[in-house]
C-alpha cells in the first residue's frame, strides 16, 4: 500500500515574503534563498514530527495561526539570548521535557515559532 514517508515541507502565507525570509535568515540562521525557500537534508538520526492539535489550542499563539514551525536548534539558551539582544519577541517561558528543551519566538508577521533543542539521542 502507498503511504506517507515523512514531512516534505512546511509552507506559510506571508504578507511580505521577502522581508519575512530576511528575518528568518538574519535571526534564526535559516539559509533562505532569494525565493524564500530552503531545503534541509536531514541526517539519519534526526526526526520530523507531524501532529494535530485541537482547534481551540493556545499552543500556537494567536487563534488565527493555522500552523506552527518547530525548528531544531543546537543551543536553545544561547539562541534565545541572542534573539532578545536583537529585539526579537521571545516568549518568557521555556519547557524541559523528555524530548528536550523548548522555547518560542514570534516572527514579524505574528507567527509563533517553536525552537527545540532535542534531548540527547533524539
């Protein structure tokens, strides 16, 4: 039987795609190309999660946000500190779990973005 084998992409609507691509490039180090896209080539040990949430979840931030990016990072504390210094909206809470450490920022178009430092072995 044919089946899904992984996440092929995450796509966001943007009021100003060029500006938003620049923000992700400058602040999060996402190597966006001139067309506002990047393809990551994962190592065998890395994973991508696809999960569904209830319509009324507040996990994504504002009720109108229909999707949320979760970006793997190598040093959550250092990245959040640098983003705060640059004036990026960093949410005050972080979360530690069996999966690793989580923190959140808000991009210039109001999208909550989850930053994830995976636990060892994830």
